[in-house]
C-alpha cells in the first residue's frame, strides 16, 4: 500500500498528530536557518570590519609617523566608542541610529580627505621615513 493510501485509512487523530509534527519541524528548521543567517552575517561583518581597520592601519602607518615627527595635527576618526554609540542609537530607534551613522560616515570622509592632504605633502617631500627609521 502506498503511504498516501495508508494515511487516508488512518484515524483523523493520528493524521492530526502527523501534521503537528511536520509544522513543529518546519518551525524549528526556519528558526535554525534564521539563526545561522544572522550568525553568518555577524561573523562576516566582524571580519570585513577588522580587515578594513587593518588595511587602513597599514595604509597610513608611515604617513602618521612622518606627520607626528613634523608636528602636523592628525585628524580624528570615528573610533570604537562611536561605533558603540551607533549601535545604542539603533537600539533606541531607527532615526537616532541613522543620524549617528550619518555623522560617523561624514567624520570618516573628513578623516580620509585630511589624510589625503597629508599624503600629498608627504609625497611632495619625497616620502621620507620618520626620523626614528632613518
């Protein structure tokens, strides 16, 4: 006998139990998929954030040392507390989170603009090494 035919001959209470088992399994499966998706996104976000920070650090390291040796003021960049503030802003609501994220983006753009200006000065000086590395 086929499975469909057996289910048709089964009492309705047993069929209802089978349907409940199936929906319970689907709820658990959807919850698992949702959890894995969030966890994967979180891990990927942390990876790309750290990769960007390491790349920025390597990119500007010699320039920062030269600028400090010459006495140039280094611009400020959004730090860990700024990122924490953005998270708190999003917890409080969408609007405060978006406003804080916008301010952080503008601060980072200003940082990049000022660092490129310092980079131009450094390149015009012939990319000298800081005094400690000469």
